[in-house]
C-alpha cells in the first residue's frame, strides 16, 4: 500500500514546507516532474502580492522553491516575502497552491467545484469562519489564468511536522523514532477532535450550498455513490473493474440511510495534518471535501489506520489508540455515534479505488509507469477493497511487480 499511496499523495501535504521526518522541501526552482519552466513564478507572484497587500512597502519575494514532490494533485510553491510596514521590516513565509493543468484528481461535487484550488479555498474559508478546525491563514484566491497560467490561492505557512507517507509514519520517522507513547496518543486524539470539529459546522448557515451535489438541499450517501459510479465509468472508458463495480453495488444495496449530513473533509488522515507538539495545528488538503453523512470521514480515517498497520504487517505503536478507542473518542467529542464503521470503510476504499483510475492513467501518460503496468485497476487499494468485501480480486497489483 505504501508505494500506491505515495504515488498519489506525495504531491500535497509534503509540499507545504514542513518537516515530514526529514529536511523540508527541495531548493530546486523547477521540480523535475514538470517539463515546463517555472522561473517566471517569482516575478508573477511578487506582482500579485504587491496588489494584494498595498500597505506593504517594497514587498519582494526573497526566496522561492517548488518542492520536488509536487505534481499530480496541486502544484505547490513555497516562498518568503519581505517588506516594510509602518516603519518595521517584516518577513513571512507563504504557500501557493496551483491548479494542475489537467485538473484535480477527484470528481467534482458540483459545477462550482470544477476548479480544485477554488474548492479548497472556499471550504477552508468556511471552516475558518466557523472556527470549526484549524486551517492555515488564507490570503487570497486568484482565478485569472494570466498570472501563473492556472488559478491558485495563497495561504500562510504553518510551521510544524507532518507524518510521512514514504516511509509510512508507522514504520519509520519521527512518530516511530522520537514520539513517546503519550505524544502518539495525543497526536491521534487531537486529529480526531479536529474531525469532530469539522462535523460540527452547520453547512447551511456556513453558506455551503454550492457544495451540495443534490442541488436541492438534500445531499445523501446515495448521491455520492452515483457520483463515484459515473466518475469510474468515465475514467475507465470501457475497461473492466470488477472489484470496484461490486463495491458500488454493495454500497447501494446496503446504504444505511444515514441522514447526519454535514461537511466532510474527505481525506481525513494524519498525512494531511500539520502537528505542533503532537497536536493538530492545521488541517490541509480539502480538494475532496463534500456534503455527505459525516461518518464517511471516520470510514476514511479507519481505512488508513488499517492500511498503515494491518495491511503493512506493522504492530500498533505503543500509546497509539486502538480502533475502538478512536471511535470512542470521536463519539465523545462529536456527540455522534459511529453506527456502521464497516460500511463507511468500504465506502472510503471505493472512493480511493475510483480515484486511482485517474492516477494510474496519469502515471502512465507521464512515463512513470509503462502501459502494461498501468495501475489504474490493478493496485493494492483494489486488493484492500476486495478484502473488505470478502470477495476475490482478479486484478493483481501491477505497481508491486
């Protein structure tokens, strides 16, 4: 599972300039994944920031980097800006997230969600305004393609550490090598508290109607299943995906009809959290947020917990809460019972599996995988989904060969 997830997500939270068990970010101006020159970014971003912050005299971008890992989801730029304001010299660090040329990785919930970076920015604005969970400071969204060649947003840099995907934080890195049992427990429970906080947001009063896939104020799990079924059909373009098809049918037949709908983060996992003193300092990567039964986030969280321990054959770290303890903490903090964790873990694996179709095709198109090893269908996510369903998997993992 490590290689599969790393291929997909190393482009996101890894690129915020915070420590992931090693030195932060590359100092390369143009990341090797990209064939186009990014040398114009400094001047373009500097001009944009001067317009955005007119009171900052002499604003200049004094340091800029495009981390090597950026790519398949959002491109990321990390920069330092210096200026004088009210007679005082200032310098701060910022993160710019740029829409990829071929669009986001996940299916759009509504037409208003087609631009991934706009979706992320608007969702974080709502979460910040409600005080539902900590997010980075937000400094502006730019829809004009003429500035950087694609829409982007600017947020403040939040110092801290992020549990790594490669190697997985459960097998190496600071969570294994440095954290005490008390710190590990605090890290996990703080993250679950953040998830509960997100779910406390009233999506209607927060003005999140633009995220409603129903268009009628009635978002449901059934709509999400239909959305991912259509996405999978489109991305497969005639290819067979028997495990995913079985999962979609199973989810439809066993829909619990959960009406506890709210804003879901969508990618609820430690790899999308900046930690300070093993507490959640900022929640990142909102490109797959949705209005759906909120238990979906716990399903995603539990899926990743299983993939990070059980599926990798790694014993649970000392101090790390058990699955039952994590569920109990969420129930205590949110006031919501976790009614059907298995259903929502299958739902999570289905979503992950559906998104991997586009990832596999992009890996192949970019030359990272030969066509005969395209992992769009055959990957460890598919294997994990088949195991959750208790069915055979006729599509072996092609990335492991």
